[in-house]
C-alpha cells in the first residue's frame, strides 16, 4: 500500500510538472498565426448587411476560445424539419451519419447571415421538409425555404424577424492548414455546442454530393462534428464564419476523426444567388477535366501532378472558342493556382456567366494563356432566373430542364420534379428528378401550366417522360 501511494504521488507530481512545462513552452513558442485579410473579388456580391472579411491577424495562439464562442454562438440556430415518415427517404448522408431511414422530425443547425432573417444551412437538413421551424434564443419561427442547391449542399431559409445577430464573415480562401477552428451547432439536439480543432486539409473531395454539377472543395477539420451539427458554423479564432459544417467521415455515425465544411466563400456565392435569382448562377467553361494521377502523368509525359487534364471540349463552348484542346493541362484560373479538381471547381464557382476568366495551360510542355468567356447553363452569357412552380397538393416543385439536361437526356423540352414530399406525384409512383415530357400527348413546356393542370385534372391521364436513369417512361392513370 505504501509503495502504491508513493508511486501515485510521484506520478501526480510529474504530471503537474509536465503541464507547467507545456504551458510555459506554449506561451513562449512562436505560433503559426492565422491570417485573415480582405479578399478583393469584384465577382462576389455579398448580402448587403454582411460585414466585410476581417483584416485582423493574431501573432499568438488563443489562450481560450471564449471570444470566438461569444462572437458566433448567438448567430447559430436550431432547425427542425417536419416531414412524413417514409422508409424510401435514404441518402448518402444517412451512411455518413449512420441514422438509417428518416424519421418524422429531423433536426440540424443553421447560421444567421443577415439581420432581417436570412439563414444558411445544408440542403440535406431541410430536404423534403413539409414544415420548417427555426429556434433561436428560445423563440420558435416558421421558416420559408428561399432556395436550395444540391451541387454544394447549401440551402437558404428566411424567418420574419429583425435585428438578428448576423455572424461576421471570414475568408475561406485565406484560411490556412493548421489554423484553429471551432464547430458551432446543435449535435444530438444539444443546442449551442462548441468544439475545437484545426484545419487539417483544404480542397477535399469525398464524393458525397448530388446534383448535376457537384462542387466539392471541402475544408477538412478534426473539430468534433456529430449528427445535428450539419448546417452549423465553422469559425476561426475571431468567431468569423469560414465554413458551413456538412459531413463527417465515420463508420459509426458519430465523430471518429474528420469533419468537412463547405468553404464560406462558396456558401455565400451560392446563398446570394439563391436570394437574388432563385437559383445558382453556374459559370460553365465548356470542358470536362480529370485529376492528374501519377499514372496519367507518366502516360502523357507530364512533369507535374498539379493541375487538371482536359478530357473533353464542348462544341461551341467557351473553351473551344478560346482554343483549348483535349489533353491540355490547366494550371491556373485567374490568379488561383490549380492543384487538382477541388481547386479547379472552387475557382470556377466564384465567377458568373458572361465574365472573362484568364486561363493558363500547357500543351506538349509549352505554356499558353487564353481568355474564357464563361457561359450559363443555357449556353448563353446572361443571368438565368428559372421559373418554378411549387405545389403542396402535388408534393413537389416543378422546373423547366436546362440545356445540359436536355442534351444529357436526349430531349427537346421537359419539366423536372424536384423537392418531393408527400403528395399526388409520389402517390403516382414518380420520383425526385423525373422529367415529364408529355401529358396526354401534349408537350410539357411550362412549370406553372403543368402544375395547375395536374392539380385540377380528373379522368384518364397519360404521362410520358424520362426517369433519372435516362430510361423512357410512359404510364396511364385513372384520376378521380
């Protein structure tokens, strides 16, 4: 017993001494300082009442995260998604979070981005919601869905409130690997929870996003993120927003290593587009490209692994007009060096259709430059404002297909079903992404016309269209 007490005492004193030495070393040792500077980017039109990115810097690591927590927790909200129980509602995010088939009420987090009630969250947090509630400082608000973007897993909500504590915006492009960050959200329904970690990587692609043009350039962090954190804030040591927490890589559904966040510069471009135009203004370069692997580099005699290889040039697209060819290696877009597909897609995401984008590429070892005149999804250069028709009775949102979807499916027109909930169209056996091309042998051209017709129609109904797999579809129904 005396030996045990003596050993325990020595261990305890050694632990205290070690802690004191560690503290002293950390107080005197120079840190890797985070750098926060205003980025000059005329292409991004941010929500007017957002603060500009901070230009402040730190020369020492924080002794605590109190300031960062105080500056951010009040801007993070709790979101409830009320939807019908449906075992068919099962997505890639269920595998990441290990939650299984959806329940009637699910929850997540969101971030207040304007004093008048705009909130950014993840698309998968509010997916298929029939009713959305936002809880902030013990008050509950009914939320309106402003818009969603599956390509980035971003959604925007609006609540009727004023003088809300909008979060301050940082810069994800200036964020450095090794910086301290906090994850703020509502894991396991525990509101206003803060966890800390560092940025462990940037421009990560983990292949979980849906949409026609998935944009993955995630910030990877070891700050513990759990179910319910989705849509919450990733902030720097000043409490400024640098990302929207989106997913965890886990076999158990709980935090075991790494979390992933959408960079704030991408999230805000998407959010502002949804608020102003109703859809994201995607700038199309007119190419398909792939990452450079060691095998490809050896096969094509390329002396670098940085950049992307052009695998296809779209006819009459921006790249063809600029003179790009198959097997060209793109190394720079604007002022951004391209290390791979993550940085390539991120660099493109900041631009709008109609803008000129300087591009640097190599062909047969020779460096070349060109100007891309970026196009929109319809092949033009203007801003698109797509028309939608939402219907509670149909349980879906209807939208006209774009030019790329027409080419992909081999159709001249059609109305796509999105945002499905319980309703008439689901009862008919139709699924998310289905494209209606004809109704009773008449072409489906306008979302509002098609929606109102289906809401009011009774009798024999013949639907023709294209399934998400690309297979043609024809089915007749008797509607009472």
